C-alpha cells in the first residue's frame, strides 16, 4: 500500500501542473482542441488493488514521477504528452512505447516496439512488431528521422511491422533504413538474410511504383553483428557508437541462437531493453543501474491457459519455456536496481494488473510500471516522468528533410497489364 499512496500523491502534483501547461499548449498550437483518442475511451476505473485499468489514459505504475537524486527539483510536465507540442530538452531522453504487446495483436495493444528520442536529435527504434508503425508515425517526427532500427530477435511479433517502416516511396525517407541485429546459427536465420528477404519480398511493390515516385528510401542496410562473438568473459558488444550514443547488445535466453537485448547510453542516461527472454542474471547484470529497464513479462501459465483456452501443458511450454513471469521479474529488478523498471510484452486485461504487482512487490520495492501502447517516459539527469501520449490519430507524417540532390523518379516499369483490362478504365 505504501507505494500506492506515493502514486496518488504524485498524480495530484501532475494534475496541478497540467493547468499551467494547458495554457502554454493552447498558445503555441493555434489550432482547435487537443486531439481525442479512442485509446482513452475505456471508462476510467481502478483495480481492487488501486491501480488504473488499462487504456483509460492513466499510467499503470507504482510511481509516475521518480526523483533520481536527493534535492533535485521536480519539473512538472503537462498531464498528457501531445506529440509536436513539447520540446525535448538538450539533456533529455524520451522513450515511447509504440507496442506493448506480443503475438496476440489487438487494437488496444500492438506487438512489440519502442522508440527513443534523444536531446541531441538522434532517434532509434527497438523492434517493430505488427501494429507499431502507425503509432510510430503519430509521434510527430519525420519517418526520415527514424531510420535506425535495432532488432532483438526475428520473431514476427518483433519484426512483423517492418514492411510499414520500410515503405518510404519518395515522400518520407529518401535514405536507406539501417537495421541492426544479430547473426543466427545459420546464415539464413541472421538479420542480414532477413533484411535481404524483406527487400526481395518487396519486389512487386518497388517495380510498381518506380517511375511514379522516388524510390531511394526503398533500400535497407543490414548491420549484422556476430552472435557467437559474445563470450562469458565479454558478454556484450558495442554495436553503435556515434554522436555520444553507445548501444551495446547482449545475449538473452529465448528459444534458439540469435536473441539479444540492448543497452543504450547517452549523456549520463541509459535505458535497456531485454526483448524476449527467460529470466537471466546476465540480462539483469547488463542492465544494471540503468534509468529505465524495459523487460518482458508474461502473464502466468494459469492465466494464459484460461484466456487462450489451451492446456496447462502448452501454457507452461510458452510461459516458462521462453518468457519471464512477474515473480521472476521482481528478482531481475532486484539485481539490476534500475531507477524505473518497466514490464512489457504483458497481455493487458483488467484482472491481470493486481496479480502482476502482487508478485513483483513480494520481491522488489522500487518503482515499476506496466507498459501500455503510447506510454511515454521522459528521462533527465534529475527525474523520470511517465505519462500517456495522446496522438492525433489522423496525423500526417512530417515530411522528409530536403536532400541536396533531388531523388530520382526513374523509368516506369514495362511489366504492363494486358491492354483489355486498361481499356475498361473510365474517364
Ligand atoms: Zn515476443
Ligand atoms: Zn520471441
């Protein structure tokens, strides 16, 4: 109960701040009211344990504001994050959940994906599961700016949205999509082969649009790192090191060879993302002391068997054989001691919130949140603030940045339809 009281106290503080921020927002936008969102249309309410119900516009967390150092001044944010209406501070990191789910795709829960924006202008995407791309483009950044994708593993709930991200015919991204990921046990099961196959599978798409719009963006560059370079002595690899940003990969325990997690460090701040994994001390140690530790969590085998109408045997194979449950997540957070622990990949339902916190809190007392789609976490040297995003659901993507050379449009394809079909065209 102690933690819940803390939660309510902080919420009051934010509601108070929103009034002031609301004035600010109105004066900078100059257009109508804030966009509405069906994601917030569920009737607000709380669980028996006092946590907000999913998708009611409230963060499901023990604490929505976490002060990182004693004496730090708490800066208030607007109650809801509206993309395009807040400037990211130079020493600030913004972490956005574009998909909190798993293979069970739902309107209210896309598969897995996270976006990270840094105060130095760098932007990254970690995993791009089905349903995440619309969320990503609603964040108010140009698709051209999100050209760096890091893949934890090649399960489709983590890469199934890649076609939507790849699709950039002329008006969004005129540079290749850069994709980082591990090799596999065989060449065909590595990231490079996956990237090549996505491009091959897009052959008709590219052929049909060539001559109509520039196609420079319809290429991908794979940055595959060797999964077998991880050793007991050196369990991580620095795979990105530019503009003061370091991204390390580390192996995780998830099905076959070729599953990793990532740790991003910049400007004294950090986040780690486990991808899918069984509980592992290696993952906890590689994520030690980060500001935000995003770790997968799965509902219990009992709940999975009931909700999915499968036998306990199958449920145990899925849950215990490849994933992490709330109780063991508490153990991981206890080892890693993040400033904020975030559970993701967790199937949301009204009756699955209290059991999660009950199990975690038996072991771990620090701040914990359960991810929902369009949850945003602002990290500064002083504090971590977690809120919900209210995107404009009919937003237009920001245009691509100007290139020095105009992109080529190219020649129209000669793979023409039979003439008799064309002759049925109405003018
Ligand atoms: Zn998954
Ligand atoms: Zn997986």
